[in-house]
């Protein structure tokens, strides 16, 4: 049974800092790993998708990596801004099913 | 707007009432998913459709819950005899089989409050 864990649960950083959010999963038979952003009371916004054959994806100040063998993905945010404040969720798509298993998220606050 | 849309955005109901939510996926997407999210938790999978066929259901989907996607386009999620424990955000997502490795795109959600 796939389980997804995100560490830390909450993070508060000053503006401009580079930061790393961690996501770990127990079943390495994944077909993709997707990172989302969620603002309070809102739906999920897709940030990056890493397919199982890929090691990393980049979009602007965001970089996500995937290491299936160790069951880990990281989301790197460069030069953080107050507008980056949100909850970040990772979700694993496991082979044999189409559903995503989500972590509980990391609540990020970037202080101006 | 070409994204996933959900209606209503908010629903307040009394315990024991029935409620129905609607999801309109991105137009060319053939896969549609329902998730439920409670405060401070990540979304939990409820059910999945490929075209009009419901291919997977979670054990979370009790007999009081039913989902349909009659023409392979929009979907409805009905909850009968609502309970206070049904209070949550109900999220819909869609994806395109064979496109973008099944990247899921989410709607804004329907927030249900059961009094």
C-alpha cells in the first residue's frame, strides 16, 4: 500500500531564501510524481510533473527531482517570495491504479 | 475558461439531506477523478472514470455516495442522508489518457458543510 510523507509539515523563511521541500513514498512502482500548490480554501494548482523515467523537471524558480530507488522527491524553490506562501502537496501515481496518493503537505510561509 | 469547473462552490446542508455536486472536466480529457479533502489533510481518492466507465472506487465511498459520468463528459457526485462527517472539500480532477503522463488538473472544489 502506497504511503506518502512530507517533511517538514510547516516552514517559515525570510524572503529571498532558497528552500527544499521533501516528499517520500513507500512503493517505488510509481508512474509519475506530481507537485501541487494549494492556497487556503482553494483547489490544487499543478506545479510540476515528473514521469517515472525522468529524474527532474524545472519551471521558473521551481525544480523537482525524483529518485525512485530511494523513494524520494524534492521540490526546490529558489529566491522565495511572499507570494510563494501556500501549502505544497506531492502526489504519487502508483502502477496498477490511476488514483493519486497525496502527502499531508508542507505549509510554507515566506516573510517579507 | 478551459479549466476544470465545479458547481456549487459552497454547499451548506442539514444532516440527513441529499446533496449533488457537478464537475465539468477539461473538454478533451477522458479521465475524471473525485477526491475528498478534510482540514489539514491531503486529498483522498474517492473514485475514477475513464470515459463513462467507473473503473475504481475507494472504500471511503460508502453506499450513501454515488458518482456518475453518463456521457463521458461531466460527472455528478451525490451524497445521500448526509452526516456531519461528510463535511469536507470535494475536489474533481481530469486528465488525458496518453497525454502528459496522466497529469491531473484540479478544479476549485466544492466545500460541503453539514450542520
